[in-house]
């Protein structure tokens, strides 16, 4: 006989066994369960309605909508930590100085800073990228920061006993190794760029991960290594030699994205602002404020205090205040001292005899600088 499956009871009965008394029995026994399932469906409809309302509200308030990106399962913090530990594991060896790992919930991105011998660092990066391919699916990723790959950018910065030209050769050598071993499409950027349209990272990131297929179909965006088809889950890798930059973010006491965007446009060089400055707005969901996210690509040309004071000046026209600032990754002490000399009314050629702790305290005083660990002030 043809089996019938009663989902509510989780049992299988057969047609020949069903009669009126059996049907009545089943109805009686499932009455409470059916009632419970009705309540459950109503609750789910109510939740769906609330999400739709939030979705509409976020669509009006923000360009990037966090509600629409909730399409997959949530991962626990221990699970995310374990995944990150696996990705950075190649660098956890004595020959490396793992300077800092910074993870941000709003940007939804991690910044890893490593110092070490050239070939050892490069080989560890190859292994880390291989792990990231299996651990990260960009189809399920959203965040405030622009991105085109699971390992979005791999900058190589000469520190000592190596020239920029030697670093360029190193990048080309390992870009080929990475492509040979993973088939990832790779763009060379900044000082390593072989085409002018790859010199600036924001130009490469334009369209982000979601727009890669369409972008890479155009000949001018064929990658420097690999095919012009992005990896299905990883995307593409960008790597190259660059001068040291400072990732300097400035917090605003507003939730208005449009205001933060206008301030960012006024500050960045392409918007008529300061030289060597890239800037865009970002919403920090955990603090419910907007931030001007800035890259100071040459701190010899534009000083930190100049950026900070210009953001304050532009914010004033919108009745907005600057309430904090932070540096992501490393910062050269010269950049700190150049900034402090301005506020301490010192000339550029004057020495400041300060301890590092004193320097940090003065930064806190003059530019509302704070070290962020899980977004708590220290």
C-alpha cells in the first residue's frame, strides 16, 4: 500500500489502515500540536513583518542595508575566533613578529600586521591565503569596508635592509606562485602596478565583490595574473608594494550618512581636499555613529593634525562634532611627533623629549585619540 507521512506525528501509516475512527483519533491527539504550530506560524509572520519594517527604515536611512544581508546562519564568537586562528596560524612562529591583529564588527574585516624576513613572510602569506580560500565565502559577507576578496589586499612595505625595487621583484615572484598554486586572479597595485588604472586601490575595489564578473569581463580589467573570472567564493587578490600609510579614522556624533559622506568628500584629495588623503564615510553599528575612514598615504605631505582639524572644520558647518579618533595598524613615531608639535606650539625642527606613554596621553588630549579593543576606551 502507498505510505502516507504525517509530519506532525513523525510516523508512517498505510492507507489500508485508515478508517474514520483512526482519523478522529489522530485529530484529537494532534489538536494541541496543531494549535501550537498555529501560534508558531503567527509568531514567525510577526517577526518577518518587523524585519520588513526595519528593512524599509534602513533603506531610507543608509545606503548599505544590514538587514538585507542577513541571509545565512549566524556564527558564534568562538567559531569566528577559531576560523581566524586557522587563517593566521602560518604567522604564529618565532621567526615572525605578529605585531597586531585587529578585528572590527562594523567594517567586518580583520587587519593583520606582520614583520619578518622577506621570503619567510611571503611564504607564510601564501599558506594563509590557501587557508582563507576554504574558510571564507564572500557571497555571505557584508561590511562597511569596500572589499573584492577574502584576502582583500596584501601590501608589502619595505622597513629596513631592502629597497622598493627589491620588494617589487618579490611581489611579482610570489604573485605568480600564488596564482600557480591557487588559480586566484591577482591585481598588482600601487608601486607594483603595471597598468595605470591599478595604481589606486579604490579604483580596483570599485564595484566590490558583487560587481567583479561584470568588471573583469572588460579588457581593461583583465587581472595581471590568472583568468578574468573571479574565484566563486574568494573573489580576487590585490597585492603590491606601497609606502607606509596611516589608517586614521575620525568619529562623528551623528548617525547621518549623508553628512559624513559630504565631510569625507571635502577632506579627500579627489574631492578637492588635502593631498595624499583618501576618505570615505562608515557607519559603526555597535556605537551607532558615523565615522570618516581615512588613509593618509604620505604623512610627510599631509600631517595627522591637518586631517583632524579639517574634519572638525567641515563638521562644524553641519553642527556635528568630532568625538574620537583611532589608528588601525602601525603608525610611525615621526607622524605622532609632527602632530604633537603643532598642538604644543613647537617648530618642525624642535625636538620633543617625550616617552611613548606621554605621547599617547597628549594624543588623547589633542585629537581625542583612543585605543580601541572591542570598542572600549582605554
